[in-house]
C-alpha cells in the first residue's frame, strides 16, 4: 500500500497545483523594495522612493504613482503596512545617516499626499497591528505600533487634512516596553477581540521571543483602547516563549477564517532560526495566559533558513532568495518547490491578501501571484494516516469513496482494540462486504456487536434494497427471539428479560421494520409462532393494524366478545362480513347490537350469506336477532336489495306471519319483494289473507276478490273499495269488484239489504246493475227506495241540462248585440294626432286605432309587442308581414 506522502505527491503531479502561479503583466522601471496587498489593493515601493498603487476592483489597469522624494528627504522606505480594508497605508521611513530621525507617514487610499505622524517621529516602526473591528472610512481606529526599540505604542490616525486640522494622530500613548530598555525590535504584532466578550489579546514577537498578553476592556469606546490589557503586566511579567536565535529578524503571520460576519485568526506561524513555530489560535480553549493551542515546531527543509514565511490553512509558504517552497503543516512534507531564475532579480519578499486569500511574491523586476486552488483536497488522507478520523471525515468533502475508507479504517482500529460495539456501528456505515463483517462478528463472544451492526446497517440501506432489508430484519427477529427464549424461564434474569423485551418492541415499531413485516407478514408470523411467542405475535399484528390476524387468534381462543370489539374498531367492513357467521351463532344479540351501531358503515346485503347460514338453526334467539337486523336494514338503512326483502318476508312467513301485512302496508318503505315468490310461500303456508294483499300488489284484483270472499266479507269490501295497499282501481274494475261482492251477498248470503248498501259505497253501481242478481220472486219492497232515488237522480240531471242550455242561449244573444254595436262605432283622427310610441305624426304612415284612444304606427306596434310574444306567435307575425309585403299595394287610400 502506498504511503500518504507518496500518494499525495503523485496526485499533485497529476492535478492542478494547489498554489497556481501567475506572473503579473507589470515590469517596474526601478527595483521593487516592498509590496503589500489587502482586499485587492496593491501598493508597491520602488527603489527611487516612488509608490505604485493599484485598485484591482475599480481600475485594475490604472497604476497610480506617488512620488515620496519631496516628502522623504534623507531617508529610505523601511517597510509598508496596509490594513485589511486596503484603505489605510503606513510607510515606515529609516534615516540614511545616524543623525536623522525615523519617521512614519500615513496615506489614505483616496489621497495621494502622505501625512507625517509628528508624535511618532524618532521611532522606527517595525510592525503594525491594525484594528479589525473599529477601522473607519477616514480613520484607522486604534492601532498598535511596534518599534525597533521594543516599544509598543497605541495611536489612531486620521486622514482629515483640512486647513487648521489637528495632528494626524488623534491620540498617542506608549503602552509597553517589550525589551525593557534593551532595544529589541518588535518583528510581529497583532491584537484581536474575542467575539461576544470584552476580552482582548495581543501577540507580539521579537527575533527570539513570542509574547501573549490578555485582558478585559470595560469600555471599547475609551481611548487608549488597550491600556487595561497592558496595565495587567505592570505588576507581573508578561508570558513569552523563547527560541535561541542569532538572526536579527523573525516573521509572524496569521491565517484567518470566516466565522459568521467576522474574519477571525485561525492559526499562526512564527519563523525563527530554529524553524517555524505554528499552531492554532483558540481564545476559548487556551489558558489564562495563552490563546495558542496544538503548537509544534517545524524545521525548515535542508536546514536553510527562509527569508519569510506565510501560513495558509494547511501549508506554509517559505520564501528563499531563489525559490518559494510549500510545506504541509500536518506532515511537514514539501508539496511544491517553485524555483526562480535570476534574470529578473532575486526574490525580495512575499505578501498575503488575507481578504482574497491570494499570495504575492516579487523579485526586483517582476511580480507573481499564487492563487490557492482546493488546498484541502488530500488533507483527509494525512489525517487518516495519523489516525485522526474525525478531522479526516471533516475534510474529505463528502467524497463517498473517501468517507467509506475512513469509516472502514476506524472500524478496523476499534475492532482490533476489542471495542466491538463501537466497531460495529462504524462498519455499518461502510460498504464493506456484508458477509465478511457479519462472519467477523459471529466469531466473537460479544453478540451485541452483531445486533448493533445489523440494526445500524438496516438504517443505512436504501428503501430500494428490499432483499437485504428483509434479510436483516428477519435475522434480527431471530436473534431477539433466541434472546427472549433463553431468558423467559429464568427468574433471576427477569430484569434483563424485560429490558430485551422492551428493546424488541421498540425495534418492531421502527417504520422500516414495519414496512418490511407488512410485506412478509406470513413469514414473520411463522417465525414468531415457531418460538411460541404469541404475545409479541398479537402485539405485532395490532401494531401493524393486522386485525384479521388478531381476530383469528381470538377466534381460536373462543373470545368472541373481543372479536366483536375489534370489528367495531377497525375500518374494513370485509372482516365483518367474513367473521359474522360465527358471531351470529355464538353471540347473536351482542352481534346484532354491534352491527346496528355500525349503521351505514356496513352493507347489509353482504351479510345475507351469514344470516342464511345462521337461520339454518332452529334456535329462536338466533332467528329473532336475524329478523331484527333485517328489519333495521329495511327501516333505518333503507336497503333496496330485493334479496334482503325476500329473506325478511320468508322469515316472517315461517316464524312471524303476523308481521307480513304490516310490512306490506308500511308507509316507511316500499315493499321490494319478489311478490310472486312471496305469494307462493304464503299460499303454501295457508296464509290466505296475506295472499289477498299480494294478489292486489300483482293487480290481479279478480283473483284477490275471489280469495278474499273465502276469508271474510270485510276483506272483500276493502278489496273492492281499493283500500288494500292504496290500490288505484279504474272505474270499470271497481264496478266489477263491487258487483262480485253484491252477487256474493245476494246469491250466497241472500242478504238483499246489505247488497243495497253497496250502492252507496260505489257510485258507479246502479240499481239496474244488481237487479239481475235478485231472485225472480223477490218483492220490490227491499229496493223500492233505491229505484225511487235512482229516478230522482235522473230527473235532477235533466233539469240541470235544461238550465245550462238556457244560459248558453242568453250568452249568445249578448255577443250578437255587441257585434252589432261595434259595426256602427267610429273615431276621429286629427292631422295633429301622434303615435303613442314614437311621437311622430300618426298620418305619416299606416297605423292602428284602438277604442281606448291609443294610436300606433303599424311598425311601432309590432316592435313593441314582439318582445312579449312567444316564439310561435313571433314566427306567425313574421310570416304575415312577409305575405303583406308580397301582396299588390292598393291604389286607393283606406280613407278615400
């Protein structure tokens, strides 16, 4: 297997470089001495004391030159310092002779006239710590200045250069003497506020030492800002780290990361003679005197001391006179070595744009920039080799193959450490062979590891991997059943048994497990049944809403009441239909009561087979309850099923015949029986009275009458009067039926008086209709009054006809008189008369004149009347108009 370093080096040779180098298209006229970059603002210092300023965002092709020769006399540029925003530039000047004084110039981005910092005169500034929170548009905010004499000064510089304005320094105060009078140069200086606190920390470096100072600032608006921090060290010594060094310089750099809306330092690099001292900055985890953690010393390659060093997120860029090297901070391996030729001079310096994360290197006559490209691409492998699985996972960028390798390695390490349960949890997240992993865990005594592996593996499977899901679920069920079986009978292990039981129930309720069991119910039920675990079998069926399985279990145990309760709770009526035959026989009253409560949730027609099976018994309770349910279906559920009605009536015929006629005559429902079938049942059972009603329903009135006469006369009278079932009889049929009753009364009962009474019940039957039924020698006394009444009716009818004829004659005479009067009626039409609709002169065209004095033009009248007529009359008027237009016009006026 390849080592991480070899792998990374081979990959780097194949891929785009981490630090992609591009030469800037700019050649200075004079040698470059300094270059600083921040927020895409570049400032370069040339040997002729000229500044070149470039704003890459707004004017990348514009090179602004600022000549410092008038401002700088007898001095040279010692260093340049640019704040993070790129707005504020400090120029440190070193005198050319021992009699001169060092100076500091301040230049704002919007100005080309540097301002002299008078109060700082005489101090050669070697390092600057700009404010990252309080810097403004026109002022720098609190700034710390480190000098070559070891002094740390706090000041704030303003760009306000109006006439009579104050000094460049808004305030000035010496805060600390880091060298205690020994004139040790401050080579690096930074200060920061800990987010969401009033705590501040300062880091300062010298050629041999790195100091860390911390304290709290009560009022961030008070100036100087950091006097409380430095005051802490008036009575105690500042903490420092020291490396022996013969060099007169050291360099200090920070790498920043974005945390919310703020950019905060993440780690640091301090280059001294022994090497690069680097680590993370964490003001929360560090102790009371330090904010640096996880520090290490990296020796420079080939023991050659670099000129400068800048830390990146995972590397450090080392500047040598002829090359730039990149070293990984994690394994100290060189990841790139960029050699420079000397045609454009030696390498002078290197700078870092913290905002854009671009690195700049420059020689005497050339400028290069290094753009960072996916710096963390192989970092995860280094962390993996070091056994830092958490960081390896964090930096693998969610690469599936990398993540799988990390988890596999971690699982193997945990397994070798005999941490089997933890190993199983990690193996479950990998793509390692399922068979190999399970065999590995089956070979150890710790069985919980296998269980945990299977459960975790189950969670990681996709829903589409149904076969493997089913395999794992069934395997886990078998494991749990074996555990429960071995613990169930051991009283001393009851607490463990209850714990495993609870764990098993929770396992069964997992959604993925439930879905798998639903698709393999028979297999799971068989597995649980083979272990005799009826308790969990029923619980599982209930949790899956497998009511049928629970019902079958209760049926076998004879718990019919529980079955009935389950049927009432579950939503499927099919189970009701399936198990109702047994319930009808075993608990008929409770069953019928329950089904009546279900009301329209069940279809009574689908219960007919169960009822028919139940009615085969001779037990009166069962039969009575079946009839009660059928009656409920007819009366309350309004069932229209003819088979149901037929069954109900058939049960009436055989067990409750007194209910047949109320059923047929009930106004609550319409009888929907097969009348012929029921008629046959009734006649076979000798229920003639019911047969009369059924024959009436079939409109076989003659047969119904004949059958009724065999029962009693009142029934026959009701039949003839149409009072059975509200039958509507035609006059002819009614007359025939009454005559049949009368004949029966006269001939069979010889009751002439009763026969005469029928004449009042049927107006269509006259005395002359029933006379033929009387015997030849009957006396007239019995029906004399009927004959007289009949003759009186005829006489009255004749009188009424005469009165109607007289009234009609009088009406005709009145009409004739009105017609005669109308012929002699006339009206005058004046020349000034106008149409009642349009208002134009009436005589201008054809018109109509009405006796009510209204006058209309013909066309106006038609237009007014047409909307109020029906379609037929409209068509008729249109036809008449067409006929009139086609007729020849009369040559003479109507009024000539």
